[in-house]
C-alpha cells in the first residue's frame, strides 16, 4: 500500500510526530492503520495547563459558599420554628379557653359522655403537642 | 480549616483528569474556569454524597455535565467557527505550502482534526470514547458514570469509533484533493 508497510506506519504513528503525505495516504486506505491512528490519538492525553495554585485557590473559594449555604438553611429553620411556636401557643390557649368555658357554663357537663369525649380530645391534643415539641425537624439534625 | 485542606487534596488529586477531559471534550486549551465549576459543583454536592458510588465516578459525571453545558452554551452563541476552530483553514495552509510540503498535517493539526471529529459525535459517544481511551476506564466504570447499561456502552464505543474514522477519512480525502489541486 503506497510502498509502506503497516508496521512502518504504526511505528511512525507511535513516534508521535507529523505524518508524511505517503503515510497519510496509507492511513486513509488501510482500515486497520486508521483504527490504530484513531486509538493513538484518543489515548494521547491532551496537554492541560493547570495553574500551580489551582487547588489552593479552589479550596480557598469554597468555605465561604458553604457557610452561606449553611446560614441560609439556619435562617429558614428559624423562620419555620417561630411560626410553629406561635401555632402551638394559639392551639394550647384555645384548648384551655374551651375547657374553662365548658366548666363555667355547666360543671356537670364534664361528667357526661360528651364531656368525657371532649376531655379525651383535649388530653390527646396536649400529648400530641408535647410529642411535636420533642421532635426535631430532619433538616435541623443535619451537619 | 481541616475540611479546606482535605478538599485541596481532593482537587490536587483529580485536577489532572478534570483538566484533560474538559480540554478534550470542549476542544479548548484554557479550561480553568470550567474546571473550577466542576470542583465547586463537587463541593456543593458533598453533603449529599453518601459514598454509594466512588468519588471518581461522581467527579466524572460532573465533569461530563460541565462539558455538555459548555457545548450547549457554545451552540446557543453560534460563534463564527473561523475564529476559534483550529481545524478551519487547513486546506489553505496546506495548499499555500506552509511548512514541509511532504508533511501534510502536523501532529497538532492532526490532533485538532481528531478533536473536531470527536466534537461532531453525540454526547454519549464522545464521553464513552474519552473515558475508555483517554482515561482508561473499564466498561463497568463507564456504565456507572453515565448510568447506561453495559451493552449500550459497548455500542456507543464501537459506533463512536466507526463514525470518528469515517469523518477523519472524509477530511483526509478533502485535504488530499486540495493538495493535488
């Protein structure tokens, strides 16, 4: 093939330098040598200009972002916590007011079946509130 | 502070791969900004990293994503290729007799042609070829990185190589025709 053997061509490819017109003609005509040249080209690692202080600069740049992200997460949690606390206080106050109102309206009502049901509801609400307060939000427990 | 030092070690350990792969996939020589983006994405995701996959697999994935984003950005910009295309103007340079007339393509020119042809493949074929040949990843590693079945990786590799050869053959033919003219 153009007076050039596949071995000669492959050693020229492995040498790395430029190929002559005759060598390119061989590459074009010979499937196996084209394959060898493509593989050689893909396996040659491109020269990458990595600045000496690249790793240090990247590492120095990230903590600020991490702190910011963490700060934003805490801020969101605080807003949620404040809203939740107000909700809890309101619910507790409503339950207390309801019980007092019923007692003053008719003390005997608490001895009836309806009264017992209401006391049960109030007690389970208070237990639920206590459980809720005892639990932390999953996002608050991270890091 | 120790976290910073640890992360610096991670960057130092993997920066070679990241720079090389970005350079190959984008065809640019200066990829520092893109490499920085890769490591920033890596850092931002560290909280979610549970060690189910290897760090390198994850980093490969981020690098490929950043390279793909860069491709998309370039496509949007539709830059005039004559300015940043290293492949452009070959025929004229060759026929103009610059350099040794016997050597129709210098090594850097032929590598640029290869990169250009690589750039014409689809994302998956390009990524598979680079990970397999340049980074010497196994089929299994590539499958894990690209979330592809093993057989699909093999198909992309063979199809990608075939397309690459076809494109290079076409280019060589075109250039030889110009040289003869």
